[in-house]
């Protein structure tokens, strides 16, 4: 810090201007008191709703105590960045069962590094202005209650699907934080609870993962099942995944506030052609080298080639009958891991069942036609 104390009110306004210059759609500042959220966090953990995400419980209540995570922290600068790409093609992708549906946030560049670098630059700009001070950037990379901090910083309210909603931007945005050790003035917390009586996200969640307003049981969530879960996808959820092979956007798609979703200005978040609107069969045929090449710089790479194929195998099982699907499943099975084999076998059962139904339907149609033909035909 410089010997002369800065004008923190002026600095806060400057920080917001710098944030906009760095590509953040909104910047808010809050204190570090999240004590009112501790009981809810502990209940969520006690109920096992975090599933296999042991890191959610590993730090105890430090997640709700920023000053314990980074000693000396006095304020959190919360930022949001829009990621909704142009021509998102939600409905088209979900209705075409032969195509793979990938959550819209994952079609472009991995947001973690991009946002973290921008937040770090924000910290550097502050340092250039006031001198040395303590700061640390975070983007979904540490035990931080980011949505609760963003809500307290005035960036929106937590919807019943647990995501943050902004009345002018819906929920298609990423969040990040800069922990600082300076006493900046704080913004007015969000006082809007804009969900009202709407329960669209709860009612239309494919797997019923939103078990009560504001509470998600991750063990049922398609995003968890396709991204976080290391082992087999429970069989009761496989038909419900449809063609969703990486993440799920359904709770956002049905949210009325997302009619106000803002298209991102970040070209890096625009869809990659090798990932958007691709056939399941084509994606399943990728060997590991091709997978790593086509997902370089993408958040999808984190699940690895094995779970990529696990997820797509489920999608292939849910697709309409196609002999090409059976063929590639059989060819791939022999060289697959036990994890992938289990899902291939399930998919083969589904495809063969659909084939049998199709054959029976065809046979019935033939009999109907034959009965209607003249005797001498």
C-alpha cells in the first residue's frame, strides 16, 4: 500500500470501469460475512447431495468463510461474464436424438483460465493505482460460495435451480471473484426474489434433481452424472439423459428470465465446429488422440476420453434405432475399458429392443396391407 490512504469510494467506481474494460458484464463488491449460509451448506453436505465430490466437504465451513480461506481478506469483488453464444440451437439439438447435446457453456474455450487471467489483470490494475496490496483471483477453483457472494454483491438472486439469475441477463453467465485485503465500500445486496411462484425448473428437470426450491441433489443432476461422476452412470438415469453427453441446460432453458439472456462478446466462447451439432456416432468414433486434439483448451477435456465414450454410449442407446449405431458399438466394445463396456452393453440392449419393435411394427403393417389387397393381386 502507498503511505497515503486511497479514496476507496473513487477506487470502487474505477474498479467497475476497469472490469467492464476487461470484458465483465457487471462488477459488485461485498463483505465476507456469509454466516447465514452455513447451516444450509452443512445440511446439504449432511444429506449427501454433493455425491462423490469430496472436495465440497473437504474444507468444512471454510467455503462460507472467505477470510479463513485467504487470511486478511476484507472484501470480495464479484464479477460476471456472459457466455451465451449466438445461434445456441437448444431445441434443435435436444430434439434430434442422433446429434450430441453439449451444454452451451462448454462449446467454446474453457472459461476458467480466460476469466482467471482477466480477474488477475483487474488485481494488477488496482495495484498499479494504489500500490502493493493483497489479492487472489478465483474462478470455480477453490472452496468459495460464489453465487452467495455474487448475490450479496448485488449481481442477482439465487434461483430455485440454485443458479444466479440477473433480471437483465437471465443466468447465462460465469462468475468469478477477487479476494482483496482493502476496505472498499460494499454494494447493496440483491433484494429481488424474482422467481415468485414459478417452479418450471423444478417441474421440468429431466431427473428430478431439484429436490426442493434452491436445493439440488447433485447425484441426480445430469451435469454431475456426465462431468463429475467417475464411475458408472446409474442405470435408472441413463434413459433420462437423452442425447446430453456433457452437462445439461434444461433448468435454464425453461426459466422465463432467460428471455433476457445476453449474447457474449467473447469470441472464445463461441461454439467450435467440431463439437456443435455433431452426430453421436461421429463423436464416439474419436480415438484418444483425436479427442485430446479436438478438446484442446476446452472444459470437456477434463472428463477424459474414457468418460467421454461412457457418456456417448448412453446417448447412442437413447437414439432412434440405427444399424450404424449397433455396428460401431460392437466394433468399439472389444477395445474398451470395463466402464465403457458396461454402457456399451446397455446401449446395445436399448438399440436391439428398438430394432425388435420396429420389425414387429413393420410385420403388422405388411399384414394389414396384405389383408387389404385384392385376391388376384
